């Protein structure tokens, strides 16, 4: 028996799930294929949860504008999962910043986002900070959002989910795709026919493109660590130091924890290969460049850099601020090579094949899930 669908969506992260819901709500029959036993276990939860307002991209006005464009709708749709109740500061390091205070102010003015200079504050170390600004930026709660989308998926008619499933072969058949898929712990394969395919596998993008005989997109990959800390003094504050190898600390949604990341220390290993290729894969046979496992639960993941991250971020605070490390989460972070210089994070949706159609969605930021609606046709 061959099962027929209008769309196969590959990847059960927030982008794949949002695409599946959007298509099903518009009358399409969708099959969602996820390689892991659980949905939403990778970048969709292991991230800094910043509801980007643009501040982060003084070198990419295009990304800054796209962040601001989608923010209002994302905020409206996910109201109960957003932390609105903290003070968010951006700052410029006195040493080694790509952007100085004047450029940052000009940039904020240009894209019209709040940026008010703070000259004194008991918690911040002005010997290290050239300038400190109070801004408006919120965080979303990735875990609550993941639960919300999982339950929406269950409630929505027209979506058939294949968990722990691998696509073994894919070939064009007239104006459709024919896929042979197999549940990873089973022998039998199933044949699926899909009019269109949507690849939403983020760091798996090129492996899936290759399976369909389609060209890669130009990516680089990093094993990234997000550290989690607590602090009685700054539990309702966030600080992001721009613009270079610096750090950021901010509430991880509504969890009560602060996520801590650092451009210098969050990224442990880098792969410039088409598919994420790391030396730690030699110690975990279930993780291959073409089919990566979940770093978070992997025994071969790198040792934590939390001490370095903490020591870096402490420079920006006075001794009144106490920070306690709790735990870390790891995942593969992928980026478009084209944004190596400007550090932009656009969401790029490419049509890699017509008749049958194949989309590759490469996600830049979570609030750009709506870009799918602009491009995908049915
Ligand atoms: C460290 C870090 C910090 C970030 N900070 C922020 C931030 O503050 N704000 C923000 O908006 N964005 C941030 N991002 C970016 C954001 O997290 C990602 O753009 C987004 O989560 C990508 O979602 P996704 O659904 O495309 O990918 P994922 O969540 O990675 O989902 C992809 C899914 O595809 C599955 N898959 C892979 N290969 C296959 C295959 N062959 N077959 C079937 N399934 C497959 C995976 O198992 C996974 O479930 C950050 C990312 C990282 C890594």
C-alpha cells in the first residue's frame, strides 16, 4: 500500500511543525517525518530564547528588520509563553567591539527601536562598558512553546506523524515524490507518495537535500552550549554585550533560569563541511554527519565551557551580582556561510526543485516561522 499526501514535511522542530499545522489548517494532507523518538529536542529548545527586536544585528539591517517585522505577530500568538517582565540592557564593551556606541545608537535610531543610555547602575561595571542602554526586548519560553505545538499537532486533523523514522530513498515519480521510509527500530519500509516535500531539518538540511538528489545550501555548523545560571540580583534582568566575541545573559522564558551564552565559548567545535562533521562522532556510532543525534543526551559531547562563560560575563557586573551555574544544554547550531561577515540570521526558503516541488527551509530565528506562509504554495 502506498500512502498519498499533499505534503511531506521532514523535521519535527518548530519550523517543521509550524509548516505542517499551517498546511493542514489550509486543507492539505500532511505527513510529518521526524528521526528522533521525540519532537522538538534540538535547536528549537536549545537556544537563547531571545525574541529578537533587531538589536542583535547592527551589521545586518536586513536581519534586524526581519526580526522586527515578525515580532508583533509572534508575540500576539504566543502571549502566555513570553517573559515581558524583565529589564533588558544592551552594552558596548570598551575593548574589541566591532560596533561602537555611536554606531549602535545610529543603528537603533535608523531601525527605530528603543535605546536609552544608562549612565549609572549599581550592578554594572562601567570600567568595562563603553556604554549601557536600556532597551525593549523579551524572551519566549522554548519549553512551553514546544508543549503548545505538540498539543496543537495532536488536535489538528490532516497530519500524520512518523516518529523515529528515516527516509531511505527518495525519487521523483511523474509530478510527485516517492519515498521509502522506515521506522528506525523496524525492518519493513513504507512507501509514501507526496506531491510536495518541505525540508525543515535545520542542521540536517544538506543530508536531506542530498537524499533527494538536490544541491546543498551553503552552511557551516557548530556544537553549541547554552549554560543555565541563577542570580538573586539579576533574575529579572538581561544583558547582551555587543558586538564581537562577547556574552549575553537573560531569562530563559518563564523558567526562572538565566541562559548564558558567549560568542567565544558557546561554540565548541566548528564544521565548514556540507553536513555537520565533528570528531566526537567517532565515539557515538548513532551520530553521523548525514544523520546527527541529539547532542544534549550524547556521552561524547564536549566538556562544558561554563566556567569560561561565567568568568567572561562577570567582567560586566559589579561584585554585588552573584551568579550560580546550574546546568547546560548542547545542540548543533547551523548558519548560512554567506552571513559569516555580517553575522545576519535570515530565514531562507529555497525551492530546490519544480515538478515535483521541493522546498528547503533554513531557519534563522524562531519568530520567522511565518515566512513559510509567504513562500509555500498549495
Ligand atoms: C545556540 C543557539 C542559540 C539560538 N538563539 C536563538 C534566539 O535567541 N532566538 C531565536 O529566535 N533563535 C535562536 N536560535 C535559532 C533557532 O533556535 C533556530 O533557527 C530554530 O530553532 C530552528 O528550528 P528548526 O525547526 O528549523 O530546527 P530544529 O529545532 O533543529 O528541528 C529540526 C528537526 O529535524 C529533525 N531531523 C534532522 N534530520 C532529519 C532527517 N534526516 N529526517 C527526519 N528528521 C530530521 C531533527 O531531529 C529535529 O527534530 C538559536 C539557535 C541555537 C542553536
